[in-house]
C-alpha cells in the first residue's frame, strides 16, 4: 500500500497523519526507555548473570549477593492480595451504583469514587504509615508488613476496578436486559446470568489493569511494607517490592549495585508486560 | 493508563540519572554527592551566587560515593562526602565544612534513656528481641535500619563494627524523615537518623527521643565539642589544584559567613 493512500490529502487524511505521527512518537519513546533500561542493566546481566539474580538467596548488592526472587515474590504477593480484596469490592461498587443506588446517591457516589481514584498515592502511604501500621503493630509488631501494603494498595485500586467495571456493564446492550426480562428473569437473575457474563471481559480487563497499577506502585509500598528483603512467609512479615527496591537504593548506588537495580526495573517491566498480555489474550478468547 | 504511569516513572528515573552535567564552564560550579550535604550546599551556593553575579552553583545529590567518582571522572568540580575520607581517596583534597552526628532514636514512651554498645549490637543483630532483655518495658523490638548505600548506614556499621549482613532489621528506611515517622509511629521501635534532624523533631514535639552513647547525651552541642562519639565530618572534595575559583567558593563555604545556614540545617560548623 502506498503511503499516499494511507494518508490521502484530505482533512481527514491530515488528522490521520498527525495521529499516526504522535502515536509513533509515544511508542518510540517507550521503546527508547526500554532500550535504555536494558542497556543500563546489561553490565550486571553480563558479569553477574541472569541466573544469579534468581538463585541468590539474599540481596546485599554491596557485598556481592543479588537475589531478586524474594522481591519478585513480594511484588506478586502484594498485587495478588490487593486484587483479591479490591476486585469483588470494586465490581460490587459498580453494580451497586448502576442498578441499586437511589437516584440522589448516584452522582455523589461517583464523585467519591473519582476522589479516591485521584488521591495521590503518597497521601495514602502517609495515612498507612501513621494510622494503619501502628494499628497492625499492636496486633503483631513491627506493623510495617505485607498486609499493610495489601490493604492500602487495595484501597488504591478499588476505584480503578469500579470505574472500568461500570463502563463494561454500561456497554452491555439494553436488548440483553429486555430479553432477560422477557424471559421472566428478575433483576438479580438477569444481572448474574446475562449482564455480568456479557460484561466479563471488560471487567476482567479492568481488574488486570488494576493489578498492573498495584505492581507498579512505589510510594505506598516503600512507606508501609518495611522493605526487608525476604520471602513473604506470612501476612505480618515485612517485605520489599521491586519498585521500592529501586526507589530506596538508586540514589546511592554505583557500579554493579546500580546496574542490578536496573535489572529489578527490567524484571518489573516484564512482569507488567506479561500481565497486560494476559489481559489482552483473555479479552480475545471470548471471540474465538 | 498504566503504561503512561510507567512511562512517566521511567522517564523521571532516566532524567534523574542521566544528568551528567559537564563541569569546567567558567561561569558554573558543579557540586555533586552526599544527599546529607546537598541541601546545605544548595543554600550556600545561593548566597555565593548573590555575591558573585553571573556565576552559577549547580548542586546535585547522589550519595558520597558519587561525590568521589564524579570528581575523579571530571563530571563535577566539587564532591560532597559525608564521612571521613578513606585511604584510597588520597588523590583528592578534602575540606571539612561541618560535622553531623547520628543519634539512636526511640519512641518517647520508651522508658529507657541509655543503651550500652553491647546492647545496641545485640538488638541490631537480632540476639535481643524484647525490650525486657535490656531493662525496658516488655514488648517486641522493631529494628529500623537504613537502606544500603546510605552513608548513615556506613557510619553506623563502622562505629559498631558490624557488616551489612549482620543486621537483622524489621523495617528498612530511606531518608531521615521516614526514619522519624517510622519510629514515632511505633512505641517498640529503635532507629538512627541524623542528630540535627532528631533534635529538631524531638524539640518540635514529635514523639521520639535521642539516646545517649557512652555516657554522652546525643546533642548538636556535643557533636560540636567533639565528645559525642557517633559523628562524622561533612567534606567537600576536589582534585588537587582546583583553581582559584573553586578555592574561593570552598573558602566561603567554610567561613563564618555561612554559620547561620549550617545551623539552620542542624549541622555544626567547622572552621579552618
């Protein structure tokens, strides 16, 4: 296909060209960043080796131990835990607002969800550190723990789940409702058997998006999970996520230490890519 | 949505790390290194700029180690190093501009007023896990440590003759403020931060208190008179023969003209 037929000399064609150029630029920058991160991580990957990042049991980068596995596990546990809490609550919140909330409540309720969605994570982190962590410490010291991170992350991603689930539910054609009603199904039965299944891929996509957000979150986990590098062996155990590892040590790292932090970044990026890939395949499955 | 977040984060990261400003411009003095000294040098730099219009002082933090490597590599004119210079750093000239101490801090509600060296080592190596073992109220100890690479950690380890692997911590923190917040939110916690920060926070009503060491109370005054053992010099380093321009700036940074700035940052001025 010739370029000129892709972007004909019409107004529409000019807009298409502009949009194309901007999206190329955006993905180009993303690609450059990936190349940069990989380039910075390369010295560590070459001299230390990929295997040792997975097999070393400890992380003492200034003392030649580079185990990332505990942090991979911690990042995963944090995101998974947050999703287990946030997904049902978020979906329930969306269903409540769309189908059950009285009319006068709908707008303020949405405002509340958007407010929570817009709360800077550092504010949530500060709240977690000053309120939640001391409460947990009373149950089981030291308080800064996996569970603290899971709770605040869940709070942070509930609005993401709720907003995307609402959009997915709203996009279910009215005719589905009409057909379900015509079959004599009540509101509950129609919701559970017709509307939710019809919206499930949108809802699942939103949940995975929220999961990616939880994986990438830095400030909250840095402030309240204790940052101890070890395999998460309980909800009250302090853990360090890949993101906080970078934020904690990058400012002072040099040489192999610095390069190994870029390896953490690379590992995190891969984890997030896998997740968004899973989200996309999941969405496509429905049409197979 | 997430990819834009990730993009922003990585972009900020790459920008933060990519600054390898070229030194040697005549109208510009590049200072890099310890994040403990950086805020101080930024203020001193501002005052120096006012006295010398047309000249710019550019301060970037990144740790003492970066301060040394940047000067060696010619990426900066002056390095900031918040520890005593080591033997393999004799190729550089160091000028002490101030002193800083590290205070061991506890929650205000903790009845203890002093711990021996042995007790602190015991707590930080995980052999002592309950306050009752060191004469305090029964309760689990939460050990707060600094992240690797921080000069505060290095000084702490060197003073107590510990290695990084010896420490069994429950919380690892980044900067001093995070340390203060973590300890003030947990009555069973023990941590260590810059003495100036700790003294300021304690006097401002934050529920933390400073522990004495070897019978010497932790205070800025005792760092100044040299009796407090856990303290460190704040150094500026340059290559030998840095030139008249740098000498004038360093002379200014060590003069009484900036005592008020040094005191504002809770450090103790050192004059040549």
